[in-house]
């Protein structure tokens, strides 16, 4: 069978000592930053991108992917023990996980979270391996018009599924696209929005944008809030959940895996959405919903499985269509481009070892994560007691080194200061930065395909609606937008993102 | 800074009713601008949009069939301006959350530490730059604990030299001069 051959190839790559080591490094780093509040996978991956230039492409991608799904494991630890979500995707885990910890059942919560995540990770890896090839096959039939429409659909879906104000999210996307156009025009070489600065000829580096907006803005906002943490570490002796816990949790894990995998594939989905959806489903299905918020184990098992499944299936649009579905995937695009790989359906054929190696590494990584998170949980708990005042100067140093070393450019570091200011203003104005990052990465591709499509159609814009594939994608995008604007759905959407 | 002004208004409101003129101004502001976040975000976007249209006004537009460098940016600039205007209007009409307090100290010190890194790293070497970032940014959080700052400095300098410069071969100059 094809699938088995492919997976065998993948494991042959993923199981070399070198790649196991990079995978371990990635998931350990991911767990670390997941545990530490105040630094997320976006900033970390941005920080490490320049360094991965010195690695083999497969090793680099294996490590960076590990950071993302590893962060989902680590994020649950802080949610349960400190009631502080280490990652956005672990917000809902706080609700019941922290209550379990207060009742002295932190061990059971941590174990269920890790085991549920492991199960979800394995299933999601299989889904990725099964569905990626046919999707890539489909993507090969795409012309410029289809590619343009697909990107529009991706961006629209990203805003409708993201939380917060729709109007702001759309504007952030357009602003991101515009920022992506800075630099020499790809066709005629005319400088655009460079303000006479030669350093902007190749455009603004995405590491600069990501670091400024996600890392610097976030650190400043964290510093304002101050820290008051209460860690429940005394009670994590009994690590193993009871038989009753398993009985309650296993269905939640199954459902969470399903929901997470499905929502992860959608553009804009990723890990966060699945976790929220899963929590709501569990609450709806429970015989006694009032247990939720008071330490119901399903409220930990479901969302934790969902966020891990979603983190992994969100690689599908990137690897098959070349379209990043969230800010982390946008950075993965950057990582691939650094190594001279254009993300898209051709990766699977031209670099099968890279593609399948990455997928197989996810399974390896999940196994490593269970080992890292269950027997070694004590180490991560100790790390929680490192105060933020020691962490953020260190994070800032790493960010500076990361930005500078990408092009050995002092200019980039200065530009990141500007984006840091902008990022802080966005936080204060409640403008989600992730859509801007997506628009920024997709901007140049969007323009290129728009131009090509219009040239082929001799300036006739109807090309986007007369080609069936392109039309159906634009139609879905339109329906999505209309749905979200409808008052009834809008109210539900607001509730969905606020209630848990 | 525009955002700063609105935050000032907030603090004035809480600080009492001593200054009559200012309070009236606040109430006026509150009645006219109902959703401050939307309003200021809208204005920010409008200024980006207008800037894009203005700077790009001379870029060749080309035709729909052969789009010039100006075609797509003009669409985007116009779109941002319109969306920003819509947001501003919504800020005037729909009641929304106030903007949280802006703390200038962490903002300035964190960004300044990065700027100083940019300024020092090539002329004074990586060690000086790292120490500058750690010391300046540490001041952003209340009373400095100098022992801890020293510890972070030592650890990060060791990393910068040992890992980044020696092991990973990044082309940093270590010492000044």
C-alpha cells in the first residue's frame, strides 16, 4: 500500500539519530515555552528561524513543527497548575483543570491531558498522512485564478473563525497584505513603499514583523499586568488517574480528537478553535453539565486532545496547498523558503523525504512528549517558579540575536522596534495580530496570482467566477462572510468565544 | 501620541471632579466617542490607508490585463481607508470598552533596550549589547534586583558567546574595538 510505503520512508528519515535529536529539541523547547506564560510558539519559532538556516532542511522543519505541538502539551501544565494558560489553546483547560488541581487531583488532570494529547497526536498524524496526498493532487489542477480564490477563501475563513471583531480582523488582513508588498515590485522592479531605504528592497522580513508584533508587544503588555501566581505543586503525587477518570474521559478524548482534527484543517483554525469547540460539546453532552467548571475531567480530556489534534492537522493546508492557516504556519512558510523550498503540492513529489519525514516525526515527537510530560513533570513544575522578571530580559536578548542574525542587519532590529510599538498599540486597541501575519505572508502570492490570472483572461475579471473551482471557493468565502454577519450566528459566535 | 491622550482622559475621570473644564470635556468625549477602541483603531487604519494611497500615488497603474506596480496597492489602500472609516464610525455610534491604561515605562524601556542592541552590537560587540538589553529592560519592572540582573547578564553572555558565536558560528564581534 502506498500509505505504508510513504510512512516507511518517513520513519526512515525521522528515526535517524540526528532527526530524533532535533525532534527532541523541538518538543522540549515547545514544552518549555508552553509552560512559560508570556512567550508563545510564534515568537519562539521566529527567534529560532535564523539559526535553522545552518541545519538540514528536514531537521529544521522537524524541530520547528515540534515546537508548535510541543507547546500544546506544555500549555496544559500551566493551565492546570497555575490557572494561567501558557498558550491561547489551553485557555479552556484552566476552567476544569485548575479546579481539579485545587481538589488535589492535579496528577490525574496532567496525566489525562498528556495521554489524551498523545492519542490525538497519533490519530492526527494518520489523518495527515491519509488526506494530504489527494489534496495535493487536487492542488496541481489549480491555475492562478484558483490559487487566488483559494487564498481569499483561506483569509476569509481565518477571520470568520478567529475571535474578536470581524471588521478589525478584515482590516488587519488587508493591512498585512499591504505590508507584504513593500519592496521591489516582482515584475518590473519598481520600488514600492521603501521610502528610499535600500534595506527594504527585498521587503520587510517576516521575522521582523512576527518578533515585533508577537514578542515585543506581548512582553510589554505582560509587564503591565504584573504577576500573581499560585502554584499547586504540593499535590501532584498521585499521577495516575483512577478507573472512574478513564471511564469518564475516553469518550471525551475521542470526540475532542475528531473535533480538533476537523477544525485544525480549516484555514484559521489551528489549535485554539478545536479546544473551545470541544469544551462546549462536552458540556452539552454531559449528563450533569453543572460539574463543568468545578473539576470535570472531560473538560480537560476533550480540549487537550482537540488542541493537539488541531495543531497537527493545521499542517495539511500548508503542506498540500502551500497556504498557511495561522500565524505559526505562516512562519513555517518562512522556514521552508529559507531552505529554498516553495511550500505547495510539489513538495510531496520533489522532496518526499522531507514531507513524510516531517509527518513521521510528529508521531515520534508525541511519544517523546508523553515521556517528557509524565515522568518528568516535576522539572517543568520547578520551571514555573522562575519569575517573569528573570525571563523577559533573556527572551529579549534571544529575540535581538535572532532578528540581527537573519541578515546581519542592524536595520532589521531597528525596524522590529517600530513593529513592537505597533504591536503594543494593536493589543491596546484589541486588534488581533494573527490575521495581519497571515495577510503579510500571503500578500505577495496573492498579487502575483491576481496579475497572472488577469493577464491570462485578458483583463476580464469574470475569470474568477467562470472557472468552476475558483467560483466555488469564492462562493464558500462569501457564504462564510454572510453567515458571520447574520445577527443570529453573530451572537452565537460571540458566546462561543466568551463563555468558556 | 493619540492613544496616550485617550488614556489620560480615563485617568482624569477616575481622579475626581476637581477640574470642571476637563470633566466636561471628558463627558463630551464619552458621548461622542462611544467605543474608544474601535474609534482609535479606525483612525489608525485610516492613516495607514491614506499613507498608502499618498505614497503610492505615482506608481504606474497599468491596465487590468497588465497590472502595474500601483494597481494592487491602490486597491488595498482604498480598502483599508474605507474599512478604517467604517470602524471609526462604529466607534462613534456603538458603545464599546474603554482603552486600558497605557504604561509608558515598560513600553519605552523594552523598546529602548532593543534599539540600544541595534546601536551597540556592531560597534561595541555582542557582550556589551547583551548587557545593555538585560540591564535596560530589567528596569522596566519596578525596583531592580541587581543580583538577579547580574545573574541574567552572565547567563545570556555565556549563551551569546558559547552557543551563538562559537557553536553556531554567527558572525558576532565579542569585544568592543
